[in-house]
C-alpha cells in the first residue's frame, strides 16, 4: 500500500514537471516568435478614400433646371444644371450693338483719312498756285506795276498755304498712327469690342454647368429657382472608379515598408468572399496628429508617449471595382508584404489619368469663336 502510494506520487510530480516544462517551452517559443521580424504588416485602421469634386459655377445666376440627383452616376461632360440666360441675352444685345458701333466708327475714321488725303492734295495745288502768283508779282513793286500791298498779300498767301499744308500732313500722320493700314479686325478698338462680346458668349456657354469627370453625385445642395454665386458649392461629384485605400499603420510597422510592395485587402462589405490586391503607392509625409486641425503641443503639461500612426496610400487597379464596387469611407483590412519585390519609384500618373478638361474647354472656345465669326461676318459685309 505504501509502495503504491509512493509510485502514484512520483507519477504526479513527473506529470507536473512535464506540464510545466511544456508550458515554459510554449511561452518561450511564443515570445521568440513574437520577437522575430515579421514579413507582413497588418492593420484594420484603413478606409476607402477618393476625390470629392466640389461642383461650382463660374457665373452668378438663377438656376433654371437641374438634371441630376444624389446617387446618380454621370459621365464626364454631362449637363448637371443650367442657369437662367435672360440677363445674358440683354448683355449680348448690348455687346453686339457696341461692336457694330465700333466697326462703323473705325470705318468712318478710315474714310476721314481719305478725305484728309484729298484735302492735302487740294492744298498742294493751292500752295503751288499761290507761289506762282507771288513769283509773277516779284519786282512789280519797283516799276510800279504792282502795289506793295498786293505783293505782300501774295507772299502771305504762300506762307498761309504752306502752313495749312504742314498742319494737314501732321493731322494725317496722327490719324495714321491711330489707324494704320491693317485688317479691319486688327484694329484695337474692334478687338476690345470683340473681346467684350466673346466674354458674353463664353458666359452663356458657362451657364450650363457640366461634370468635369465621371462619377456619382452626392450632397446636392441647390434647388431650381435658387440664386447662386461663383464659387458656391452646388454638389459633390465622387469618381468611384478611382478610389484608393488610406491605411494608418503604427510607426513601428513602417521599418521595412516601401512603395511598390504588394498588398492584400479585404472589406467589411464583402468580407472574406472577395480579396482585393493593391500596391503601396507611398508613405505619408507625417503622422495624422501633425496634420490635424489642432496639432498636439507636447511641450506643455504632462506628456505621455503614444505610438503614432502614419497614413499609407495604397493603389488598387480600378478594374477590380467593376464587379465589387466600394464607397469612400468604408472600412478595410490591409496586409502589406514587406518582403515582396518593390517597383520603385511608383508611377503616380495612374492617379491623374484622364484628369484634363482641355478637350471640353477647347470645344467651348471653338463654339464661342464660331458665334463671333458669324456675327462679325454679318456686320462687315
């Protein structure tokens, strides 16, 4: 009985020792594993980000019609709303009348120059005749055939005609400085009048507000009949085909993180059913606290060290959003493979592709120029 009790006690002690040893080894292995440098950095402090294009008007006016509503998807160049053009129509009439009057005034001034040239020719003839009369009378005062007064009058007539001719030539020079020999439409006064009319035509084109890029309408803040001012926020346009991920990693996670590394992403929306792939585009220039509205002042009061987070931008190929679209602000889970092959420097042009409005702007200017050419042709026939 005693021997059996001792045997059981030894087994119990052996089991305790083995269990303790196993636990210590497991804890040590766990600590060792945790201390090893990891090749994957994860965070669920990540969100979908994207452009929020504020739609504004270049012209003041009253809204005549609105063609879109929140959640509606529009293409680049689509008409969003139009402004009332009654005031612009009156401005157009005034500008067109001013251009007509300016063209007629310039044409009249050119005719006056021709009149002035004719006067100069007539004055040259008068001067020549006065000089001939004077020359015929020279010497007549000595033999009494010409009175001295008549000779003096003839000389004065020559001088007066010479001075008149000089004044007319100077007047012609001054007129030709203001109106040189050039095309009628190259005249500065006419160019200024055309410029005024062009501004009115351009304002009429701009009274139709278009979508600067494709996307979804959000936060529509205006209604029909509302008076708006230039620069006033009318609505927001979000291009959902060009969103990215802003992942906020702890500063201790950035040791081996670089642009170009591969990223796997899951969303709270689709969960594990769908995984996105992306690329690290770049690491932010500072922590979130630095760029906050009220940055922390660590030099004041009691200081407690807090691990900071730095935003990391992750590019996702827009093709992936075709079947699994996202909305800005949605929560994501991000895993960066810090051992993946980097492709530096990252090509940031993928974020700005199709950002130009040059084609639409050029079309607007061509439309304005066509109106100008048609009107000018009508008044210069």
